C-alpha cells in the first residue's frame, strides 16, 4: 500500500535499508485497535517483501509506544465472538511472517498489548523512563497477546508473576536491568538515533545471514537446548550454500569490504 494509505500508522525509510513504522493514534495513546493492527500487518508485509529493506524499526510517540489493546473496542466482546474470530491471533503475524529483524523503540507507555507488541519484536531499545506493564488484571482479565509467556521467558517466573498479578508498571531502566530491553537512552531523540544506527548496521549485512541469525535466535525461545543447537548447526551448514558466505570470507582474507549479493 502507498504510505498515505494509512490512517493509524506512518511508514518511512529514514536510513538506507531501514523501514520505520510509527504507530500514530495519538488521541488514544496508540491503543491497538483492529484497524490499526490490520494496517501494521499490511505495512510489515510490504516492508518484508521489499528487496531494499534489511531491518524494520517499530515505534510510537515520545508519550506512548502503545497503551494496550483498545479497551473500548473489547469491552462488549463475547466469548463466542472472541473465539470464532480468533481475536488477537492476527497480532502474531508480526513474529511468524516477517523474516527481517524488527527493532522496537519504546518511549512512554508500553502497556498490556503494547508491552506484548514490544516483546514480539526481535529486540527492544527504550528510554530509561519508559513505562512497561501488564495491567490487564486491573481490568478483570489477563494478558492475551503472549505476555504471560514472553515476559516470563525474559524476566523469569517469580518476577513475571509479580508483574502480571499486581499489574504494576516497570521502568525502561528496570527493563534493561532484567534483560527485557537491550539498551536504554535518556531521551526519545537519543533513542531514535540509537535504534536507527543499529538498524542501519543490521541492514548493511547480508540479508540471508541476517534472516538466518534472527531465525535461529528466535528458535531458542521454542526449542529445548539440544534441539536448538542442532537447529542452529543445520542452518549454519546451509549458509555454506549462500554466495554471501563466500563473499564475506573472501573479503576478510583480501582485507577488502564485502559487497553482499544478498543471495
Ligand atoms: N484502549 C482504549 N483507549 C485508551 C487506552 C486503551 N488501552 N489507553 C488509553 N486510551 C485513551 C483514553 O481512554 C483516553 O481517551 P479519551 O480522551 O477519549 O478519554 C486517551 O487515550 C488518553 O488516556 P488518559 O486520559 O487515560 O491518559 P492518562 O495520561 O491519564 O493515562 C494511561 C495514561 C495510564 C496509559 C491510561 O490511559 C491507561 O491506564 N490506559 C489503559 C492501559 C491498559 O490497561 N492497557 C491494557 C489494555 S488490555 C490489553 O492490552 C489486553 C491484551 O493483553 C491484548
């Protein structure tokens, strides 16, 4: 879709090879309504298919990454409607269909579905005062977009229990300390500069190798160690069949810069 086709997000290419999706529903603190998620999936599918894009940054505003699923939209949903329409299932398109790395840049609120959306991304950078949390318990419900699983894998069972049972927010600084976020920044501007720099670095490498690296790291979340190590080795062996492995190792030996074929 053309960039101006979107109502709730903005899509840009701020650096060579880097696609940026900015959630933009400011009046609702970027609450993740059905139409917003549809646009997000469309934009990500198109960035995923673009031969020039090597990495994607997903961000919101300085006030909110996203304040959760849209509570007003959900309030009157019945069990039958949720079940038969597979409510929220389409959110996982993000992790299952996009092979390129997605970097979340979180400022302000990342609550409920917003926290889960960030956790679905491949890595999180945030401001030190970002406000993460799974406050669903206060609404009489529980996380529904993977929070109880991904947050638990990130911070361990005891802390995840505490966060999910109390609904208490945690800061960007804590997110980094606990391994939820890879890095924190003092301001939204510094965060965006930092995330774009990392995304540009990733986009400068062989796309085949980058996608394989993302795939094997994510497998570590699903597989037991022995199976994960074996999976990694298979993919590692497979990469000897890529042109870029030959290009990369030859360039090292010749002390020249690798010109990737992305094949
Ligand atoms: N859904 C719908 N609208 C939301 C929203 C949400 N998740 N979060 C904020 N908004 C709306 C508010 O209703 C308000 O709209 P109006 O001006 O029309 O009243 C507007 O955004 C601004 O919000 P506030 O006035 O509340 O702003 P604040 O600065 O006083 O508070 C906040 C900010 C602490 C983030 C507060 O808005 C809040 O608690 N939001 C809800 C957070 C939450 O519970 N998220 C979890 C949702 S459930 C979920 O996500 C399920 C899942 O696992 C998938």
